[in-house]
């Protein structure tokens, strides 16, 4: 059986794949959207230029990740209000009813959004659009220290 070689750049790239992992700590003051694009992009840039795929993973069940518009603060306010309406707090609404009234609504809000986001990386930068922002969407009351896992897979 004859082996076929791959085209030059593709063949070269297959043997120089680099992986990097980082835990990003994000303090949250309470419910709402916390912009995390800047620290995520800074970490990607520090890994060296290249092409690849960035995965951001949220290790929690009561907050989530969201890519959304950043140009008009009313967008964020409307998103937050919408999730309060579709997953309200209150006694007698859910079977899972711990002391904190926001616990089950937080799980529902996280289930309706995402806990993982993948973003292509070109020339060492995530390819966010001009008006896109990556947010950690905190669904619980009170301050928290959230941990996101950033995983970058790519070629230099």
C-alpha cells in the first residue's frame, strides 16, 4: 500500500499542534453579565500567535457563558430581565427548593444558555465580531468567585 503525503502546510501543521490550559477566576458581585472578553483575549495573546480553537468551559451549574452585543447596555438589561421573567424566584414554583430562592431559577437559566463556548483563533486573537462580547452570566445572588477553564488548541 502506497502512503500519500499531505500538502505542505497542512502536513507541517499536524506535527506542531500546541495545547494550553488556564483557569480564569472571575469574581461576580451578584446576578448579571460580567464582561470577560479582555482577560480571555489577553491570555490567548500570551500563548503566542497562531491559528486554532479556544474553548471556554464554565465549571458551575448556576452561572453560564454568553456571547452577546456590547454596544448598547439596554441589550444586557433586557437579557437579564428576560431570564428573570422565564425563570422566576419564589416558593412553591419548583420541587427543588433549598433555602436560597434563586437556586433552582439559577439552574434553569444556566440550562437555557451555555456552559461552553468555542471561538476560532486567527493570528493569535479570538475572532469576536466588532460588537460581540463574551460574558459570564451570573444567575445567583451574592458575590461568587467563578472559575472558567480556557483551553487553546492550535498551531503557532
